C-alpha cells in the first residue's frame, strides 16, 4: 500500500515537473526576443520603380492635322514592342478615315474654285472683247468726224463749228472708252488673280491632307529598339490607342547606354530624399543582379496616384552600370540611402509600440518584463534608432505579451520630472 502511494506521488511530481518545464518552455518559445544592437544604421527608403532610357528619340506621327479639324487619330497597327528596327522601317499606321472625309471636302472646294476660275476667265474675256470692239468702233467714228471736219472748211462757219464739236466729241468718247478699257482690264486681272488664289489655296489644302495621309504610315527615323510611348494616364499606346495633335508621339527609340529608374516616393518619406543620394538597385526579373545608382531629380510637386488617397513625388534614379540586361519597362527595387549614422543603438520596428503618446518596448528585466519608455531617432523600413531608454545587448520582445496591461511602465527620467511638474501645477 505504501509502495503504491509512493509511486503515485512520484508520478504526480514528475508530471508537475514536466508541465512546469515543457509547458513553460512552450509558452516562452512563442515569445520572440531580440537584442538591442549598436553600430552603423542606414536611414533608407524602399520603393519600386520602372526602367526608362535617359535619352531617347521620339517616333512622331503626322503633325498639324488639327489644322484641318481632326484632333485625334487612332493607331490602326503597330509592330510589337521591343522590335529592333532599322532606319526607314515600318513602325505603325494610323486610321485615316476622318482625314479622307476631310480630303473629299477639300477636293470639292478645289473643284469649285477651278470652276469659278474658269468662269472668271470666260467672263473677263467676253467683257474685254466687247470693250475692245467698242474702242475700235469709237476709233472709226473719231476718224470719220475728222474727215468731215476737213471737208467742211469751205462750208459756212456754223457748219464748220458743228463739225469741230462732233470731232471733239468723238475724240473725247474714244479717250473715255480707252480709260474705261484700262480699268476693266485691271478689274479683270484682279478678278482672275482672286480666283487663281482661291484655286491655289484649295490646292494647298488638298496637297496638305494628301501629304498627311502619306505620313499616316509611320517609319523609324533611326535604328534601335522600339518602345511604346505612354499616354497622359500612363497607359502605353498600343493598337486602338489614340494620338493627339498636341502629343503625336507614337513610340520611342531609347538610348540604352544610360538608364533611369523612375519611382514614386510617398509624402511621408519624400523629405528624406535629396539629389545625389546613392541607391542600391535590384531587378525583380533577375534577383541575382545588383546595381548602383544615384538620385538625379526629385519632384517639387506631388501627384495623386490612382486608387490612393496619399500624394507621391516622382524621383528619377540614374543607374551607374551599363548592362544589356537592363531594358525599358523592367521593374526595379530601389533602396535609397538617405543617411548613414554611426555607432547608434537600434531595434526592429516590430518591438516598438505606442500608447497614449508614450513610445515603449517590452524589455526583459530579471525573470519578468517591463514596459520601458524609449525615445526614438531616425527610422528606416525595418528598424528604429533608440536615443534613450535602452542599452546595448538588452533583450526586447518583438510581440505584445498577453498580460501587457498588467506590466509596469518605466518612464524616462526626463519624462518623470515633466510629469511631476505638471502634477504640482495641477495641485496648486
């Protein structure tokens, strides 16, 4: 009987010991700790970007089609992006249906102008012929009156005077008709010039549209790799896209000797970014590839990204290396080195918490934990600098313990004095 009691007691003790050690270790295994580190701290900003060539040649569609009342035209066909083209190779064709309709209208105006010019020629020819015939008749009449005057020298003075008057009248009529003929001739010339100018104007309009239609078959201005241009909304101009008269760029031929990564930094981090800062660049498609670069431009004005409430600022990063792997539109990961701090304390961001305006960590203290208030310095995407509240190699929790509300808050010395002063003021 005593043996059974002894065995039972031993089993209970062993089970209790097992629960104490294994159960406690299992609980502790869920509590992940890290140590406060000291050393070099990099203030960085992570952002994804897209590769562009720093310099490129634009492939333009026809310019000036807005002058004929067409504001946008559709891309009917375009060769695949990334195609290597030679100078003069076909690149794209545009839908010219609207322009063809305009051409028909201009052709009608040209035909009308030609008809009016021909009618003006006929009218002026008839009018001038009639005026010339009148001049000839008046010339004959003038000569006839002169003969009558010569033959009347033996006639009575009254008859002679009458002949003189008739001769003067005939001469005056001839002079007036001559002056009128000159005016009619000048008027006819002006009328023909006006009609001819209308023909030339209508012809130029027809020629202009015909030339535009020829330019609707777009060719490469030089050799290179074709990259689709982007519209105002960032979408690539593919088949079915439209190009505007004020932005007739269809595609580009990038100079890939110098590449840029265009990225957008949120308004919270943009104050950290400056021109000249170094950048570590990776390619999403080739994780093993690593490059370096530097910030060359930072936008002064933010913009709203689609489906987002926050503002972002455009930042251009120039890639230092040359590599045939680097192609336009590739996605990059950019680590912008904003600042490097030496010999500072830092902890992971996961270990830092904030409550009622107090920033703290759960620090190991003996066999327990305390809520240790800390003063933070610079931060990056993963870690934060500790200016006060912790020492090197101290252990802090990465998670919030289940009994967090029961753990004592240890304030910083300066914060204690400030709290005490506020309390004294309130009591007074």
